[in-house]
C-alpha cells in the first residue's frame, strides 16, 4: 500500500519538477544576459573605455542566445569590434557549457535587424547603437524611450519546441539591465 502511494506522489511530482527546472534554466539565461550588460556598464565606467555587448547572431526572431562582451581600445564605440573579449555566454543547442537551449524569441528595437549591431556602453553611462554611436531607435508604437533594448527569451525542448513561460531582459539608455515580463514585443518594431 505504501509503495502505491509513493508511486502516485512521484508521478504527480515529476511534471512539477521538470517545469521548475525549465523555469530555473530560463531564469539563469536571463540572469547571464543581465550580468553581461552590468559587467559592460561597470567596466566602461571604471576603465574609461567603451565596451560592447554582442547578443545573438542576427535577426529579430528565434535567434540563438549567445553573447560576448568586448573591451574597446578607446572611448569610441567604433573601437569595440577590434577589442579584447572579457566575457561570453552560450545557450545555443549543444553549447560547450552543457546548458539547455534558450532562444531569443524576439528583440526590439528594429536596429537589431542588422546582424552587426551591438550595444555600446560608454564611460559616461550612455548606451548606444554600436554601429551608429547614436541611441538605439525608439520602438514605434510604444511608450518606451530611445536607447532601450529588449530581449524576450524562451526555453527550447530537446525536440526543438518552445516550452514554458518567457522572460524579457530590458537594457535602458542609462545601462541598467533587469529581468521583466509582460511587454508585448510584437508591438515594438
């Protein structure tokens, strides 16, 4: 009798445990992105150089969650691509860290349509489009200001299907990064 009760409890707990693990893996990926932004911001101020955060491989939808922070050789955003790598993270399929796959389901604003765009953190605290050295475009159809970037993250099952809830990471013009949810990124272009 006790064995039957134990088996029933285990059958009920297994889906809850796997759901909890998915949420923890997604939150870990979002925290890695926030950490990378905060690292770039703090290093830019302390080292008086521009730092760049490169996220994904290009495109606005279903992009790989990979990222790199590069230290520029000067205060100019244009010096970042030739700089040295100080941090990286990878949540792509079969990544070297053994982490579960996480996709960037959506990005905003539309500046990210250009695969070469990166977020440039300046020593004075500003966050700019690394290619144009101007604030990121304000997303049309929203109340968000110029200079804000959004990344919506989703976990991917071993079979390649998007699963679970989504989390969003917002990086503001002043370089503050936070995990959020609930913004409709379909409205942000």
